[in-house]
């Protein structure tokens, strides 16, 4: 039974093949295919972009040098060794501009939470947009 089905299918395929004419590609078929291949290769190639740009490295090194200079000039030496002055300048002059202004602990906590959420959203949105534009 299977041989009979195979012969029928083979006869059908032979008739269909005999009825259809042999098609040939156009004259400039190879040129069109090669131009598409070359354009696809140009799109796929990516240019190397460093993660940290030259300006970024300059900012990092400037920050480190500034930190070392700050520590070097605020260093006090005594008999026990070197002591660094890590004190932060007081902002009392700025706060004295508004003597009646006070912030409640609840307001400070809300502002802190809002700032943290803002930075988390910036991080998440950046990752989302990076993935979206990679495609």
C-alpha cells in the first residue's frame, strides 16, 4: 500500500514539474544580491565605543587628584603620626539666612525616600531605553 502511495505522489510531482517552466533569474540578480549582502554587513558592524570616555577619565583623575590635594593640605602631624582632618565645612552660615525655617523629621524622611526612588527610576529607565535602542 505504501509503495502505491509513493508511486502516486511521484507521478503527481513529475506532472507538476513537467507543466512548470524553468525560471531563470534576472540579468542583474547577482548584483542585487551582493549589494544587499554588503549593505547588511555595514549595518551589522559596530564601532567600538569605550564605556568611559576621555572626558570621563579626565573627570575621575581630576577628582582623585583633588581629593589627594585636599587630604595633603589638611594633614596635621604630631608625635603619634599623621592625622587627617576629615571634617566637613559647617553650613551654619547658610542655615542662619533662614532662622525660622525648620524641617520636621517626617519631611526629611519623605525627601530622602523620594530622592532614592528618583535614582532607582533613573537607573531602571536607562536600562530599559538602552535595551530598547539596541535592537
